[in-house]
């Protein structure tokens, strides 16, 4: 028991803030003493006298365990005998826990000798102690110390907890509440106030009331009357007209209460407002404005009425797509949600009802033509109208004749030695291109497919595999500077490298691996060295065949299977059963189509949301629940949908990994793709076709700028996501080095692949 400010004896469990009881339970105290002595006994009896509950811990470990179980408000740590435990260390351990942030920790110190200087309290404060207590085995001294702590720090903690509850109540009450400082500066408004007045709190907090528009319907002296009353510490209650953000006036019942704070002065004013309920026209107008006004919020009844018929129709649908189920759930949640939540969910529904959920809303990049041209050239369908509003059709792009595969002898020792390094990311595919006379795909394919046991999985002979690799490579155009069999071999190498990473391997089955290797091999077969946009604008036979949609990617996948099944000698699928073939075929087609850039952001976004984020969440909680972590990882691993997303991301990253290769390789590939784009621009000008990427004019183009734009727009985010999943720090290092290289060239106003030689 202790005396309150009026001299009345009050129990420690009955202290209140206004009418709100702060705690019903007795204060919990933990004594951390290695040995029982007169000091620990004195604190024990002091707790008993104060009505506190007391626990004793003899070791730091038992102290932490007991504290995490009971969440004591006060902890007393014996700091007199460091040979048993270090009191500072125990305090830090307690402070490191979540409940330890708000508890009061008291250090018991030995009495100093008469000639000893008073020790500094800084080491104790740095360790996390709140107070110190000099050794005194008097029960009264210990009791007084505990009561002071309870009356000071502990009561403050209770008030803070009470404030959280009070503000939660304010956020959900129907009355509009506005709190201002003693100088009438707005400190807080609740959601009901925002809804009633049409403002967002960010527009109000920090402003003086005099800055807000006033209604001319109030009598002239009303504000002076209100201020005179409340500045005397008296409540004011009456009718007041306020001006909403829309400019309309609203009649309100208002109560303004002064709040006395430190020093007995008025520190805040609390205004409680509600629309005049006896004014039917006013309320009808409010509801109507809230329902239809652009700057207003919706009232709950009108929200439910407006939504009823459409919800009924949605719930009666017999065929539901997943997105329909999501919309149903959101609609059902809206009916029982606060108005602010319902408003937010309305905006969610607007987004969900669009068809292009993963297409980014791009800002204008007029000052960056390189990015504009890359985006337009790689992500559009290419249908660009000419002056006569007619599409241009011609047949200048004829199908290349399929080359007859040549006989392949055993791999020469020099090439075999070169292939020993193929498991490293820094493997130089261009050296293999030169050593094999531009037939790197066959040689590298034999090595990688053998390593992954593809022949065993497909039940085909090595001779069949060799014939197939030769056939596919023969149908790549060696005349293309970029999209040739060396690019296919490069993508195959990256695919195999990714498949060897532990996280990737643990999420995929062998069929997935085989599909990925085959897809990488065929993903650009018979590429004409022109973009989809060019083919569509030119009205090519392929564009007509595939309806201007994923033209090249559809052709690569279709031709790969046509070539494979045409001749038994090269049909690697001839010995697998029908069901396995269909599964494998669908996986290959899906991966090849994933390399089409118009759905780039969709694939990356789905991967991040379905793979990266769930795995990150699992890893964050894995230390607390090993079993649930294993089960969650298994669920992700066994999901066919997630394996599909991983395979798409894998081949997409393999397809455009040039900026993540060692610098010399990156420079060479940048030169090759630029030359291909230059050739396309030249041909577009010759034929009078729309120039898809005007910036790729060989006379004016800045290759560094084009690489910077490509990395910024397409590469960085995708490889950050892929690295987070597969752990590829060496790729990210190369990417950073290459980016800085292009930046440096651009800053030097250099438009070529390399800096000019020193003069």
C-alpha cells in the first residue's frame, strides 16, 4: 500500500489513468542472486510487504528462462559478487529479449569504503540497468526502493500500454475526434474525422486551425466564445458548422474538452464531433457525397447496398477462375470491414480486374531513348501502322535451308581439355567457338548431356544424341552475329551451371533438368537475326502463321520438335512412353516461350512473390520451428506450379546472362547484339519499314548507353531475384564490374565498345 496525492492509501494493483485501470495483476519481481543471503531475503520480504509476486533465479540461464515465462516488471540483479556471474552480461541478455525492452532492471552494488571515490553509473547504464541500489539488508530500505520504482517507471510503462489501447479505440470509434495543442495546432485526427471532412490526416496534422477554411454559416462571434470558454479550462458543447474539403458546409454536434498536462497548464484540446442527426437533409447529402464524391470516403451502409447485386451475381457463378475466388473473398471481407479498409479493398479490386496484372506502369522516359527503343523493340508485338494505315506485308524473309548434319568424329583432345572447365562460370565459350569452327553447341552439348545423364533418362543412344545435336546446330544461322549456335551453347552452359546449384537442384526433378537442357539447346533455332517487331511489321510468313504473337519463340519450339521427330536417327524421344513425352514436351515448350520478352515482368514478379518471398519467410522462422521449416520447404519443392516458375526464371536468366559474364565476354556479346540490331535498322530503312529501334543506327549509336539501359531495365532486378534464390555472388560481382565499365565509357562520351587508345 502507498499514499496517493490526496493522502489516501492505495494498493499497487489499483493505480488508474482516469477511469481506466492500468493493471489488475500484482507487480512481478525477479531476484537474480547466486546465493541466498540477508540482501536477497530483504528484497523477498519487501516484495511480500508490497503485495508483489516474487521469483528467485540462481543462474543467468534460469533468470532468462523465468523472465521469458513471467515477463517481470522489475528485475533485481546482484552485482556484488562477480565470481558467480557478470551482472552486466545478465542485464544485456535480458535487454536483448523482446519483453526486456520495457522492464526495470535494478543493480545491487556493494557499499563503498569511506575513502573510496563514488563510482560512475555510466557502465551500468551502458549495460542496460535502469537504477542502482547500494547494499542494504533493511527490509524497509528494499521496500521503499521497490515502491519508488513501481510509482515511477512501472506506472509509466502501464500508462504507455494504456495509451495503445486508447488510440486503438479512437481509431475505431464512430465519432470524429480531433486533438490540437494548446496553440491550436492539429496533433491527431481519427479515421472518422477523415471520412466526415474528406481530408487525409497528412493534410491536417501540423497545421493551425486558422489555416483551414471556415464556414460562413456560423455566427460571427462563435469562435471567440468557444476560445474564451476552453482557455479557462472549461468544456464547450454546441452546434458548429465546419467546411469540408469539397467546400460544402456540414452541421455538427461538437464537444471540446481542455486537457491539463505538466505544470497544471492546458496542454491539449480534444474535440469530439458528429453530424447533426436531426437534420435529415444534411445526413442524406453527406451519404450521397460519400458515395459518389471524388474526394470523399464511402459510408458503410451505401457501400454495402451498392455492392449487393454484383456480389450476388459473382457468388452465383458456377465456373470460377482463381481470380474470381479472390474477388469473392475480398467482397465478402468488405461487407464487415471498417470503411477505410473497404475503400482500400475497392482499389485492390480495381487493380485485380485489369487483365495485365504484371505489366508495369512505366514512367515517361523521353530523356532516355535507349531505354525507350529497347523496351519498344523487345516488348511490343511489333504492329506499327504506316502512313496509309496499312500493315506492310512482304516475303523477303525466306526460310533458311536445313543443313544436312555432318558426321562427328570423337572429340579431339584439345577440345576435350577445353571442356574440362565447362562447370565454371568463367568458361570461355568464344574460345570453344573458334576451336570447333563455329560448332560449339554439338561438342558442349555432348559433354553436358552426358554429365546430367540425359541419354539414360531418354533411353537413347549417344549416337542418336550426337545426330540430334548436329541437326539442331545446323539449323542455327552462322551468318547471325549474335543469334547463332554459339549463343545457344552459351545459354546451355548457363543453364547447366544453374542446375548444379544446390537450391535449384533441390527444387527440380530429373525431368525438369532434362527439359531445361533441351529447351536451352533449341530455344533460338532458325532465328533469322531480326526481332518479333520486325517480322510483324514486315508481314513475314512466320508472323502470319503465329498471329503476330510470340512469333519467334513459337517457331523455335515448333521447329525443334519437327526436326527431332522427322528422322529416327536423330529422334531422342523415340524410346520414351507417350505420357512422359507429353510432360517433357510441355515443359520444353513452356521454357522456350518464357524467353519472349513481352512477359518479362510477369515472370519475374511471379517468381519473386511465389518463390523468393515464401522461402525468405520460412528461413526467417526456421530457427524457432525446424519441423515447420522442413514441411514448408517440401511444399514449395513439390509444387508443380513453383517448379514451372523456377524453370522459366532459369532459362530467362541463362538467355540474357551476357552482362553477368566476365568483362571480356560481356564486351564481345555487346558488340555482337549491337551489330545485329544495326543490321536490322539498315534493312528497315531500305525496305521502308517502321524503324523499331531508331537509336541503333550504326552511325550514331552509343553502345555503352544501350548496355546501361538494358542492365537497368531488364537485368538488375531479375538477377537480384535469381541470386536470392540460387546464391550467385560471382555473377552479381561481374554484373557490377561490367555496369561500371559501361558507365565509365559513357561518362567519357565514348560510344564504342572500348575506350580510345591513349594518344
